[in-house]
C-alpha cells in the first residue's frame, strides 16, 4: 500500500471482489471497510461467491458481505503514516508524525479498539483517507505491564492454568498462574492472547 497526496484520493478504482485480501480497503455506501477475511467458494455449474468479513472503519463494527465472484467494489487508496503515541486528553489521542515530528490528533471513535494497546511511545501506523484520520493499526505484538493480578506462587505449574490480569492500558487478559503484578507480558493484538513474559517484577 502506498502513500499518496490528498489530490489522488479521487482516483479510486473498481476492484473485483475475488481479488480482495485481508488488509485491503474498500468503500461501500460511503463507508470505508478493511478486509478481515475473504473466502471464495465455487460450486459445480454455479457461479462462485466470495464471503468477506470486514470492519467498518467509522464504527469499528464487523460486518459480512456475500458477493458473486465477479462483483465489482470500489477500491480505496489509504495513506499510511508512521506515528508515535504521546498522550490522551479530552481532545483525543495525540501522536507524533515520525517523519515530520508534527503532532496529529485522532478522535476516540477513530482510534477504536486500538486504545486497548496504546501506551506512551508506542509506534503505530496512522491510516488517513482524503486528509482525515480513519484508523490506527497497532503492531501485532505489544509488551504491557501487569497492574492487577491475583497473587502468583512459585511452583504454580498447573498445566493450562490461567487467571485474569489487568494490563496498564486497561486490557484484561488470561495469563498463566505464575504471572504477578509488575511483570511485563507480550500480547498478540490480533487475538488479545498472552504469549510470554518479557520482564519479571523480581528483576
């Protein structure tokens, strides 16, 4: 996906539904969607269909579309900007453009679920369309500190044992029994799943 000048945004093209892949963007009835999954099915002697699961960028809602494989949809060109998260206040979420060092502000409704992973100095990708922010893409993996958890005990090795922990951004996840308050854990932002402990409060 390339970055483009604002003048290029009126040059959207029509794409075949069959060509849509996860991460692509398209426009439908004035709303912009990002593709989460695309499955093509074909039955003998019948025209194939494409089942698209997509997230509406404006609301964050997940919706599904079923189109004929030859259906045409409006492809959109999104500008991607490398940003560093600075802070949040009543005006919104403030970021620094890593190329120009200028500050940009995203409203809460645009940041959406990404708020669950935003911590100071996290590098993210800002998504812009027609000169306005439409979303934030966070890294696949983010390290966050545990701020609340049931006490951990040395020797807790119950296979598959889990407990609830609250992280510094407010995100609640299931973690192994040995995780303690003050530990830093790595989270897969695509699934909200714990992956590993990256730092212990004992170090």
